[in-house]
C-alpha cells in the first residue's frame, strides 16, 4: 500500500469498509490501487463505508453495483428531475451521469474512483448530478437556480432548525464564502480551479507544480482550510452566531459549496 500514509491506517479503513458492506468483495490489492491516488497523511476523517462501496462499484462487484442501482440511482433521478423539467433531457442527463460514474467516458475509467472518502458519497454524487444538469441547462439556455437552491438539492437536511437557519442565512453565507474565496492567494485559487473545474488529480497537480503528490495534496487541503477559516470568521462577525451553530450550518453544506467555488472561478 502507499507509503504516503500509515499502512495500518489504510488497513483499518479497509477493515471498517468491509464490516459496513460484508456482501461486497474487494481484495486488498484492488483497494490499494483504488485508494492510492487519495492517500494523505491523515485518514482519520475518511468515510470508510462509502470508500469501500465506491471501490466495489469501480471494480464492478455485483453487490456494489446492486447497491448503486437501489440506493444511489434514485438520488440521481430525484436531483436531476428537480432541475431539468424536460423529461427527455432529464433522462439523457441521468443516463450520462450513470455512465460517467460506473463505466467511464475516457481513459480515466469510472468517475466514482475519484471519490476519496471526504464527506458522504451520496452528497458527492448529488453534486456530480447537479453539475451535469447545469451543463445541459446552460447548453439549452434554460434558467439556472441560485446557489442556495443547489445547496439544498445536494445536501438536504431533516433538521427543521438547521434548515431554517440555512435559509435565513443563505445570502450571508454566500457573501462570506465568496469573500473568503477572493482573499485566497493566486496559487490557492489556481489549485482549486484546476482541481474542480479542470478535473486534475493530485498526481497531475504535483506534476504541473513539480512537487511530490503529498505536497500538492497539502497545498489543496490548505486552500480549502483557509477558505473555511475566512468564511467562518466573516459569518461570526455578520451573523453573531456561536461557533457551534456556524460549524453545524457549514458542515451541512460543506461538500456542496464546491458548486459555488466552480461558479465563481469559472467567471474570474
């Protein structure tokens, strides 16, 4: 397994994934190949169950593919249907997302292999489905929903208090987030643009900047961390909320704010 992380931590991640999905059969070597591009020194926050499921789907394990069909595909259908009202166009988007995730459209293979365990797999996939739907809406010159509507689609909450807080604070969250993004260094913005818009992997970023992949991963992590720190600081000043309330609100939409990063970077 990769020398970029503690091998015992990777084995522990694999063991927890197997325990969560005992019907899925992925051997150690296949998991090592899948997970190597995602390895960073700290694996403690990775979602082991979802990583193992994604690895199983990428390797076309029957039980993993059955889980994709029964659990993940309905989420893709629901998200796309909320955004694309033309049923034929929606069906095309859904089919394209499934092919991209499970089969792959180029030499990189199934896109689900890009999931490295940060956040929930379903949220990550909802964001991909939203991106695909937005691409078609732009191509056909249809209405593009506001960021806060996209956040709710990608990461719906069942907590009424948190939902109310998110809705009441949506404009200020957006302003704080965009201000934080503008305050990043040029290299940090370029890293985010290249990773999110251009789809470059950690290895590809390392090659461009002529640094080891671990260094590129740390730079990218630092860019995200700085962005969150700046966003939190401005929200404390403008909303007057406790750190705990801000953390709950931002953690709920953390994965989905990549949609806003992309929108801002695409026009900057």
